[in-house]
């Protein structure tokens, strides 16, 4: 149970463990999806192929945008999995997915099978969550900072 004491949130150890476990599972799941998409950009299509596709879709600065997306997805996904620089990675993921939503997916409706935005919306929203909440206890971020890297900090 979370309680508000003198303006500071406190929670039981059991709730903290549940939250930290949920953050770990969420980080790993999101990280796997991002690594898969980043891997495609670098090693399946190549950044030049992604940039050419981005250019056809009218995405500004296609090569820079493709490189940004590839790095955020591949490296950011790895960082999420291990729990390093999670708030920064979350922000970058949210920015990456905002671009994908606005430049590509929004006109196609919700459903991904029609080119819609459901996947980028969920990925972007999770990026916002990790930007705001942090990695949780089961992360390298906690080892570096020496304190809880989550909502209950």
C-alpha cells in the first residue's frame, strides 16, 4: 500500500518488489521489441535502405532520421534490458515513436495490419513511462546511483 507522509510517497517492501518486477518485465519486453526493429534497420535493410524508404515517405532528413531511429531502437533496447540510462532512453524512444506516428502511421488508423499506429503508440507510451518512472530496483541505474531508480525514490 502506498501512503503519503509529509508529501513523500512510501510503500511497503512487498509493493516495491512488485513494482520493480513489473518495471523489469516491461523493460525487457520493450527492449526486445526495440532491439528487433533496430537490428532490422542496421543489418537487414541497412541504414541506407531505411533512409531511402524514409525519403519516399517524406520523412525529413531521411538519413539522419534513419540513423537516429536505428540507434535508439538497437542501442536503446539493449540499455532498457540491462537498465542503464533508462529515463533518457525512454525519452528518446518517445521522440522516435512520435516521429513514426506523425510522419507515417497516424493517417492509417489504429490497427497495425493496415499500417496503423497501435504499435508505435504503445511503444511511445512505454517510453514516456520509463522516462518518468525510471528503471526500478533491478537495473544497472540503481547500482550507479545507489538509490531506487523508480517512482518511490
